[in-house]
C-alpha cells in the first residue's frame, strides 16, 4: 500500500495540515499511522465525510453521567465521579493528548473552561497514586479503548497549580509558588520509600522548602522528575495548571522582569533540558510572547483557541448543552441559553458554551445571570480600556452596538505592549474570552463580543467607571428622565469637565466625524444603566437617515428620547446654540421619530435633544 504525508493530503483535500492530523489522531482516517511526529495516510483513502464526523461527535458529546445535582466549582475529577455528580464526559481528551505524541503541550483557554478539571482527570488516569482505580473511568469514553486500561495508574505524575498564586511583590509570589512545590514533594514523600534513595538524593529532597531561593525553586521540579524516574522506572508526567497567573500578577504589580527570568529558568529546567521528563501539559489563559519565557522551548506544541486540536475538550458543545438541559428539565430555555452563554470559538467549532455559566444556570434551576463574568476581577481589562486611546474607546462602542471589528493581532500576548498597542489589548480580550473570532485571514481577525453575558459585563464596567468618578453621572440621568433641560446641562458639564481628562480622550480638533463618534460613545456609556427602563438603540436607520441614540421606553406610557450629537464647527456654527440647532434640525429633516411612531409610541411622548460639544464644554437643547 502506498502512503502520503498529512501535508500532501491536506493539499489534495483543500484543508489545513492541522485538520488532517486532527482527523488522524481521532481515528477518522482509516489506515493512517504515526511514525515519530509524522502521520502517514493511505493514498487512496477518502476524506472523512461530514456525516461520519458528526456521528463520531454525537457519540462523544451526549455522554453525560451522574445525578441531576450539579457540583458547582468542584474541579476534582475523583470527587465528581465518587459522588456521582453531573459530569459531561471529556475523557476522550486523554486519548487525543496521549496519541498526539507531543512531549510538551501548552493549551490556552479562557478562565472557568474546565482546564483544572481536565488536568485532574489526567492525574487520576495516569498517576501511580490512582493505581487500580478503574472505577473512576468505567462507563466513560476512554474506557471503551481496551488498550488504555494498561495505562491507568502507571506513571508518576507531578500535578502543580499556579492558579492561587497571588502577591504584590516578587518575593510574595515566589513564596506562593514554593508552597505549591513543597506540597507536591510532601505528597510523594508520603508514598515513597525514602531508604531507596542515596544520602545525596535525600539531602536534595530536603532542600525543598517554602523559603527556598528562586534558583532552587527553578530546579525543584527537574530534581523531582529525576528522583521519580529512578524510583518508578517510568519517566514522570508533569501537569502545570494556570502557568501564566504569576506573570499576570507581575505585570499588574510591576515586577515583570524578575518573574519572567524565574519562569524562564523554571521552564527551561523542567521542560527543555530534562532527560527525565516523559510528557508535560501546561494550561493557561494567555499565550505569553515566545521571546519572554518560551524562547528556549522550541519543542512545545502550542494549542490556542484557533487551533483545531482538542477543540471540544474544553467547554460544552451544542449537543452537550442540549442533552444536559434535557436531563434537568430545562430544555425549553435552550434558545435563550444560546444567546447568553454560547459564542466561544475553538478551532472550527463555533458553538462552544461557557461551562461555568451552564452549570450555574442548571444549579439555579433556570435563572439567567452573568455567572462567568462575576467570577473575574476585571481590573486589568478595565484599566487598559480606560487608559486607552480614543480609537480604542470608539472600537468598544462599536462592539457594544453589535458591530464587528477588523483588526490585526497576534495570539501571542506581549505584556510589554499592552499599554502602547491596541492589537495587544485585542489579543488579551480574545484570550480571556470577551471577544470571539468571526473570521480569520492570516493575522487579520474579525472580532465581536462573545455573547450577551459579556455585553452586560462590559456595560457594567463602563457604569463602574462613572460611579467611581462621582461627577454627577446619576444626577444627569435623573435630570434627563425628568425633562429638566437646565439640570441636564449643568450635570453634563460637570461630567465632561472631569471625565474627559480622566479617560484621556485626546479630543483635539482632529477629524470631526471621529470626534463625534467619541462623544456618541461617551453618552452611550452614561446611559448604559438605563437598559432596564429603555431599549437603547444606537446608529440605526430610521426615516431618511441614521440617528445617534434612541431610548425607547419599555413602559407603555413612558417617554422615549431621540438624541443627536454635533461637534462645534467654527466654519459652520456661529456659536454653540447654532450647533444645537443644527442637531435638532437634522432630527426633524431626517424624520428620526419614524421608528418610534411605527412602534406605537405617541408623538407627544417623544423627546428630542440636540447635543453640541466643544472640547470639555457641552450644550443641550430641545
């Protein structure tokens, strides 16, 4: 039989090489085999059909075990299986990862996407600490593969997590890392016969302590792999969860260089120059720029959100959510659940759900809330957008209006550029799950907000900015709702006087259209908290043009509002009043009230306001 490489087959089938390798690893190409790191495929084999792919996927996705009760926040695989809790079967990931053959793998996914649970699952499957624990996997996908029975409980596994590493100084963060390393050593100390080690090895073991210096800590995992390899005769597996948490702490608290130096040395010792290493899997939220800590790791397999590899292993698929909702009697909510919690894209899967929010929704028996958004401290995202350029704030306005952005970015996150390059901010927003990829062409990405939960979170961030400033924001809203034009002018000028400096708007003379767009977005942010009382519509067609903002009352007899914004133009406007008049004239000439009237709003319930802006000065008229 003749064979060809996956690259050659990819060209023949008009797909990517990664997709062909993914099909091979999942057993979807008959006769394919792996030699070293290369897949060989029979020349005359047919491309996997869509129906076959779907059949295999359904066989995997609908496997949900346990009782209807949900263990929210439990990330211990053994506990979930022991207590027969609700569990969506992700054990095929064990086979996929093992058959990939990669020595070191980094997988990035947003927070609360099952990274810790999947590492716990791998630990339970491979670790000698779980020898003869087939009961944890019986009835699950991986246990159908008879050849994998002999792998269960066979290897020493070093399971280390940086998830809880917090601190405002390098020393504090290092101490937290040391605590985690010491705990790993203690777990093995309880099961190892220390008399089998030499005196020197026992001394090395004893040097590991919570107050060890950075150099000792950087070599500690390498030392443990050496000892475990000698003891068990099998090269250990290293599982490192949330590898990037210390780096995020370092960025926010200004000890970046020290932490990069330590993590780089830790990785080099543990994953590159380590002959005792069997396999390693790292997880995190971001893919840190290679030049920072991965410069020496040229053998690492990086799996990002756009990679087709492991695309269903983290998060819930559409099928899994449907089956899960049906099990607990909540299937009638599936369309609204999709609107709130769907939208994450991994590889070619565009229908991935946030598992944290789904399990919380089930636990709350059908109550919708921003469960995932509420679990995060958004101080980094909030701070970066607050200090960003006018263009970045305008981009956020577009996203909140449901528009898509065409941007160039790199999935490798360079923290050094976060405050200087908008592309780095987009990379962070994408990696953290707030933006999703609608299309991708080389380095150009078409991005949009992931779902309704994320939209609500961003509106909340904007509201908190204004609340923090205490500059009359709430007073302006109250004046608007009471149709008090005098107070509207007073409080709006209070807000703009302090806020425009606070937000570093850069509202120079510049391009008038761009400046109007900034003011538009600013007022839209002020009004975001009124969404319970009004349907807030922005930049839509009505009558003969596109209005700036309409607030359509949700109450039958409530007032609705039309707002038009103009920037004072010295060549066109005699004064600010003339600028306001120009805005009001446009409302009438373009018949912007058409949309409201068509919705059944009485004309006497429609209020029309023109806003004139000149730097930090504003004049409102009706």
